[in-house]
C-alpha cells in the first residue's frame, strides 16, 4: 500500500510528464538478454496513447553504457539475469556520470524470490506482471519519484526548487 503523501507526489509529477508537449519523448533504455522480451516491452511503450516514448534496446551492459552516454535516457530497465556484480557496477557508473545521473533505474526480475537488492535501483518489476498500460505508468511513476527525489535533494520543495528534469521536459 502506497502512503497517500507518496501517491500525491507521484500523481503531481506524472501529470506534469503527461502534460508536456507530445514532441517531448521520454527516453527509455532497455538492457536485457532476451530479444523477444525486449521487443514486447518496447511495443508496450510504443502503444501507450498518452505519451510518446523513444525506446532503445541492447543485449549487453557494456553496449548499454555506451548507448546511455549519448542517448541520455530518462529511464533505464535492466534485466536481472546479468548478475548482481555486473548490474551493481553499471548502476554505480550511471549514478556517477553527469549525463545519466538523472535517469531512473529499474530492475526486471524473473520472480519475487530473487533477492537482488542493489543500491541506486529505484524499482523492481516482475516479468510476469507487465502489461501494456501498467508498464508505461510504471515508467512514468519511476521518473516522477526520481524527479521528486532530485527536487528535494536540490533544496526542498520551495517555489524555486524545480527539478532539472521538469525544466528539460518543458
């Protein structure tokens, strides 16, 4: 159960994301080792009617890092099958580099029994529970939560404490 305050925060920022011009796409980078699965997830996002997503997918973490540096994604989805040490190094790199530190990072897990808890990962999604609209809203919610975290770390929620990402989308 999501506390009401957190729910209000998510709705505020998610509505800001949805209200941005259609020409402003949300950039999503998906890194996984199953081309069919990544293709299905990409189709889920492209079929979402309320917002446009620019999706880039790769099947290797090193290639994913190179893509992330020039693509500057808003959301990065990593398949949990790469193993904890590789994912941890990748997430550390994402959080340290200026062009990717604003990205929301999510981990795609096979089942709920997997005990991958990696610092810097904001969301954990189960492969079996992903459907078209809910996946797009998961992406928007994760970005909204990251925007709120960035705003509070930049100086609170005063009138001038606008997140860098909100400015980038407007």
